[in-house]
């Protein structure tokens, strides 16, 4: 049974909006901070979808959705075991992480049930585009005025590190600057994929204007991983879009050099650096690292802590929220209690098996979207494949920006949306092939 287009679009749009705006600018104090707008909406929509499609098996025939759904529920069950058995599982953070995994599985279930057409999926992209534009406007309001929403870390009287940050940075609807930069950077492939490159008049392309605006916000937020993801994702887009001949290859290499030089110049002229040239800035980074100072060394120490946490647990995992609790009780040289990497967060808290399966599924999605880009029979499906490839590239880098990423809802919605693009494209391609085959047989019979 195909339900009304309007109803399906409303459900899908609510999932996207709720995951991108999890707290509606403020935390909903229900059971402390355990429930927020995103989690409430996902549970309600899952129950509504279950009632709406009660006579249908939503995950049947959609292999990628089924695999992710089963994996996330198995991950959730294993997390519950660790939550009870591990001495390092943290109650508050652990509950948030487990609820995030459950909501992630429900997002895959809901989007699988909706059976959206290509035109309806394009409408979802438009919703994401509008939300992104709203976030950019909000960010520049914060940058211009120094004012922030009540959910911002700048309005948190208990935060002891905001004195080190630029008050004119942008936190948007999130708590801190890195989470907001990660969110808007992760939404950008909607723009990159929807706008074509016009090499002769690229400066007039509105899509690239939004890319530049997000890069500026990331720069002000000092979100270097987000801008690195943006740079690599944009270069990946260029490589996918351009045919390989000498003239255009030279254009790609020239653009790469200009982008890298621009990033180096921006990085080397940060406000707290007195150096006026790139060489002195590089020497300063090396000297700080040797002295045990600087963000570079801190990051390396955090990543070492992630591997150490996995080793301590015998690669079984410290448990939900275990990284925070373990390094709160046993401070390391980094003095941080958050992993600052989704992949190391999974490895240290849930063990090697969950980490390997998750990495394998992300790689599977990348390969499937790359195949859709190369083998798609329509421009829409090739565009989706292109967007999916760029999305996964940016995703893998952006997840190093936030201090803790497992509690985020948007990245599960994003992976479910990529599955939706792949499954819809595959189903349409198979139907087209079957129709062509039957037409050929009918012609041969006549």
C-alpha cells in the first residue's frame, strides 16, 4: 500500500529536521537531559510508522537497510551488556549513547518503510538545503552580534573554558563550536551535489558561495578538521566531475595548489600567532609538540588514549560512556576525557568487533555509491552516487572534529539517507532492466 506523498514527505522531513535541530535551541529537561526533541520525535515517528505499515515488512528486499538495522540493534544489545558488566560504563553518558543507537536503528527502519520516489528524495534534499541556509544565517548573526542561543556553551555559567574562545564564534543550535561546524559541514554535500561546476563563471555559482560561507564559519570557529573535510570533499567532487585530459587535469592541480596555499595562509595567520610566515608557524608547531604543548600533540595523545582504552578492555570495550569515566578516574597526559574521534570512540567503548563491522559497513556504502555513480543509467542516479561518495569522505573526516560523536543523531540519519539513495537507485535500475528485457523478448517473439 502506497500512502500519500504528503504524509511520507512530512515523516521524512521531520526525521531530517529533528536530527539536525536536536534540542530546538534548548535542552528539554525530561529525565534530566536524557531525552531531547530529536529522540522524542524519532520514537513517536517509529511507532506511527509501525502502525501505518503494520501489514507490510518494511525491511524486506532492502538489504542495506536490513543489515544496518540488525547491526545497530545487536550493537545496542551488546552495549546494554557492557553497561551492566563494565566497571567503567558511565550512567548518564551511557544512556545517551544507547538511546542514540536505538534512535539510529529506528531511523533506518522509518526511511526504509517510506518507499520514497526519486522526486520525493529530491524534496528531502531541498528541506536540508533550507535548514542549512537557516544555520548559516544564524551563524553570521552570532558572529556579528556575539549573542547566542540559550543552549550555547557561551551561556553556560558552569563552563570554565569559554574564556579561551572567541565570543563571536558560532555555536548555532548546538552546545559548542565544533559540533555546529561538524553539522553544517556534513550538510554541505547537498549543495555540492546539486550545483554544477561552471569553470568559466564559477564565481557566480550560488552553491560555491555557500561552501565558502561555511568555510568562513569553520575558520572563525577554529574547526580545522571541518575545513580539511570540506577541502578534501570539494577536491573529490572536482575529480568526479572533470574528464581527464591535460587541460582540465592542469586546472585541478592548479586549484588544489591554490586551495592548499589558502588553507596554509589562513592557518598561519591565526590571531594568537605572532609569526608572519608559514615557516615560522610550522617551526612553532614542532617546538610546541616537543615541549608537550599545542593542539597537535594533544590530539595525538587523545588518539593514543583511545587505543589504550581498547587495549585495557581486551578489545571488548570499556562500555557506554566508558572513555569519559575511565579517563576521569585515571587522567592521562592529554588531560582530556573525550575521544575526539568517532572511530576511536567506538573502538575504545564497544570493542574491536563492533568497530570492524561499522567500518566495513561504511566502506560498503562508499563502494555502492561509487558504483551507482559509475553505472547509473540516469543523471539523477549518477548525481546521487556522486553525492554519496562525497558525503562519506566528508563524514569520515568530520567525525574527528567533535569531542564525542556517538550521541549525535544526524550522522545516523545521514547514513540512512545514503542507504535510501542507494536502494532507490538500485530498485529503479532493476525495474528498468526488467522492462527492457521483457520488451526485447516481446519484440523477438513477434
